[in-house]
C-alpha cells in the first residue's frame, strides 16, 4: 500500500510543479511550449514509475507508467507520444532484456497509434469529453495488454490483480486529466483577468488625460 501511495504522491508532485511553473511563467504558452513541457513531465513520470513499481500480495509487480504516457501523448501530440515510446523503451532496456521487455514494447506501441486517431478530437473536446477519451484509451490499452499476455504469451495474471491494477490506473488518470484541465483553466482565467485590469487602467488613464485637456 505504501508503494502505491508513493506513486500517487509523485503524480501529485508533478501536477504541483505544473501549477508552480504556470505561476512563474506569466505569458501565454505556445503550442511548442506545451508539447515540450508535457513530454518532459511525462518522461520523468514514466522513468520514476518504471524504477519504482509496487507489488501485490501475490508478489506480482505492476505500475502506473501508462497514465503519464497517455496524458503526455494526448496533450503533446503524436510526435511527443512516439518520442516518449522510444525513450521509454530504452529506459526499460536498462532493467535488462527478457521476454517481458518485448511484451511491454508491443503493448505500449498501441498508444502512439491511438494518439494519431484521437489527438485532434481531444484538443477540440470539452473537459468532460477529454476525460472520457483518456479513459477510453486506457481501457483499450488494458484490454490489449490482457489479450497479448493471456493468448499470445500465456502469462495469465489473477483476476483480482488485473482488477486492482485497472482501478488504480483509472483513478490516477481521472485525477491527472481533471487536475491538469483545472490548472490550465485557472491559468487562462488569470491571464484574462490581468488583461482586463490593464485595459481598465488604460481606460482610466485616457479619461484622466481627456479631462485635463
């Protein structure tokens, strides 16, 4: 349980750093800024979850690396998703090459492909729709993972382990997407408020100058 809390805490820390970065960065983000920041934060989270998985009572290790992978892919775009996949594959190689390495590589290759299909609809979607799109991709990934493990490599995991892992990933991706959307919304509202204050100051200054004239 403590390992799960550590992983969730790391997600919260990354979200806090996102909020902090937006507070420091006063100007509006460009698309390149967003994609670069999302890619780097996704990569850092991915590396952390690879090296710090959590274990079940049956001794099976699993992690939530798919959560930052999906979130970074949807907000960063297909290029960020593909780069994250390549970097993640090399990170996984640092732990050694075995049968599970190729299983993981084949399972996670699905996410860049899904990103190509859902990236533009995701950008145009409302906040609740973005949440459903990210959840949908997560469930497609998990279904594909069970299919490959059980029927291609005959690595059957207990149902309670699959269910617990699915619930943890579901909660984490809802928490991440919803909080990230709130952070971005607050950043836009703050910038709009600052612009309104500037316009009000200009209006008062113009009125004062007109009065003096």
